[in-house]
């Protein structure tokens, strides 16, 4: 074998060995981690406090309504206000029809929810009422008439309806209203919506 052929064969062999070693090393190398500044920050969550200290007899329904909203929307959370602190959502028990101020309420602003016993005496579900009225506070108007699957159909769904879960459209509207930490929220609508049939 000539020196030229031997050098050519040795060079090709060394190149193959080097390429294989480089590929193995590259495959075994850990994936680079992102710099902390390059990791996207989670979306800001708007926290709204509610005060139900004047809603005697509705505590379980309010807790269930709050839990429903907290489980189905990500960028707004409802939390019970500490005693003596200002709440964005003031909830009171009344003898009339349920009603609420139409939001969306901003942090630091205030809306009122009245949970009326007249609806309960006519057979409407307390948890559905509480979740529905909280929906008004979050900026959702009534969708009457409407099916039971729409929380905001309210009394038009009938007394047999016990659904207290916002549907996908209602969830999306609240998510949109509080997107970006609520910085783009318009002023609270301010109308009072009475939920009589």
C-alpha cells in the first residue's frame, strides 16, 4: 500500500471516529437551561375580595359559588375579605329578588350583590343564585332566556336547574375581562341587574 493510500485511509478513519465521538458527546450533553429573564412570567392574577358578613344563611351557597368561579377561571380569584377590610364585592342577604351591580369590578372599586330569599321561596337553587350573581360582579350580563347550561341564564332556566358552573363562553368572557392583570378593565358598568323571572 502506498503512503498516499495509507494516509488517505487513516484520515478518513480518524474523521469517522472523531465525528462519531462528537455526535455521542453532543447527544449526551444536557439541554441548555433558559436564563431567568428569558422565562415568560405567569399571567397576573387579579384578586377580588368579597365580604359576606351580612349574608347570613347563604354562607355555604356563597362558598360553593366562589369555588365554582375559582375552579373555572385562571386570571381572577375570589377570596374572602379579612374582617374589617374593604372588599370589592359586598354580599348581603335580602328578602327581595337577587340582584347585583354589573361589573367587571376592578381591585379597589366596589359592587354589591343582594341574595334575595324571594327566589329561594319560589324554588330556585341557592348555590346557582350565588354563582350567578357573582358572575354579574365579574362583568357578565344576563343571557335570558337561556338553557340551564348557561349560568347567566338565571331564572329563565327554571327552578329544576341547579347548574352553578359557568359555561365555556362565560369563562372566556371573564378571562378576557381580567386579562393582563385587569389593567385594561373599563369602569364598572354600574347598572343593577334584578334577577326576577
